[in-house]
């Protein structure tokens, strides 16, 4: 399964676009939340086409994990979990999903901490992901 077009728009809306490198929770990022890898440098920034390519590439391992761990997802559930996994990382996704499919509505809102403190932006994002997860297709 793959993130749908509306799912990509959802993730982009959650991440926001930044054409130049910025600090993101202790990492350097660019575009739609792409964490710079060792050796990556964008001294002149990037455009939205380049950011889209990075986003789609970065989503591949997340899509693979969600497909593997939660094959029963409908498209909205899949898109919401991929948004979460894109933000929290594959490890965070695995930890959250370890509680089982039925516990996702209870678990998702709990992942709103950054640096040990509740982050209002993450609280808002998790609420949006939960709303998408709960929306029938």
C-alpha cells in the first residue's frame, strides 16, 4: 500500500515547506521535514519539486512498515499512520503499533512530547492524525 494523494497533501500540511536548512528537534532538516543525511548539503536550498522527491523517498520505509505491521488498514488509516511514522520515525511507529491495531486511537495522542515536554504542535498533529485515522473511506 502507498500513501494516497490526499495523504501526501495531509503530510505536507503537517510538516510545512521550508526551502532552506533548519533545526528540527536536534536534527538539520529541509523541505517537508527531510532529515539531512551525512554528507547532504543544500547551500542554495531546494524547491518544492525537490522537496516532493525527498518526501516520497523518505516515506518508502514508513509505508513498508505500516503495510507489514497493519495490513488491515483502510486508506485513511494507512495515511494517518504513515504521517505519524514520518514524524516519529520507524522506531516510534513500531513502538506505537506494538500495542495492537485496536489501541491506535488510545496510543496516537500520547505521542505529543518533544524533549520530554508536551509540544502543542504535536498535540495538534496527533489530533489531526487521529481524526484522519477514524474517518471512514
